[in-house]
């Protein structure tokens, strides 16, 4: 399996950023790591190994991203306004630096946005905000409004709310979208959500599911037994859904 390591100074983030690329051709997978995860986690957890056959066959080329969650949603030292601002800089890094790299390395026009846990939030959020960039989105064990507390998962913005927060929480902004062009683009996406029946984020997934129903947006929704919020489950999920 072809493996490449990339590292460059990001002008959007004003810091070095790293990523790993697996494969040589096929649909490009923009793979967001889980909560506070790193670009090498999916490789270390054998999630990439679970996709090895598709990667070696040239069906998929996987781009494992690094996170800056400790500078955004899990940064307890800065004001929440700065956290969401930093998150928007991260999105700009993806759109203006990573995706152009993908286009240079692989001419396949299809880009899949995918992620697990907080990575599922990133994957779904960027795909809903920029649907024309993607052909498919896969959210596994995701949470789609980070301002809603559930169990031991707190509101990651400490009650703070502004338009930038609103437009980055799918369960908030999607229900109020009236732009026919944007809705039409979202409807073109192959949308897959997978969540454990005992996962604390199950309610968040149902909220998003209901919004899709109200907007007549087609999707696939899968419930797994138990919590299913660990790498051993994600290894199985990626084989089925990506």
C-alpha cells in the first residue's frame, strides 16, 4: 500500500500541519480524526488496514488529516469566540490547502468527507457547508451540535453563541436553510450516518435525521448494537460505508 507523509507550514493556521496519504488512485477520502486525534491515529488503530483492499485496488485514496481540536473546541484557555474563529481557520486550511493538494495528486473528481467521533462532526459540517466540493459524506459516532451537553460531554463553547457558532452546528443551521441552490447541492450527496444505539450522541443523530426528513434530503442511517464508539467498530464501519 502506497503511503506518503506530508508536512508544510499552513498560512491559514500559521503553524506546521501534517497528514498521511494512503493509496495511489480512486475516490479521495478526506478523513478527519476523532476528538483531539492525530493524523496517524487511524493507521495505528488499524482503521486504514481495514480499507487496505480498496486502497490497493485503486478504489480509494485516503488523506488522514491532523486536528487542531486543542486550539479550537477543546481549548479551555481561550474565549469561545476565538475557538470558533480558529475552527474557521481550520476549515480554510482544508479548503484552500489540503483539497488543492488532493487535486494535484489525484485527478479523480470524487471527494468523500468522512470521520469518527468529533471527526464525524467535521466531516458532516464541511460537507453541508460546501456540498459542491464533495460527492459523499460518512459520519460515524458523530455529534452534530457541539453546544448541546449530553452526559459527560459538555457544551464545547461554554454557552457562547454568535453567527459563526450557529453556522458551524449542522443541527442548528440546516433546519433553517432556504437557499434552493444549497439544498439542491446537499441532495446530490450520498449521506451516511452510523451510530451506536447506546451512544450518548444517538439523540444528536436523530435530530439531524429529522432535519433531513423535513428537507426531503435522502440519506442512509444505521444503528449499531451497543455504544459502538471505539476503533474496533470503526474498522468495521469503514469497510461497509466508505
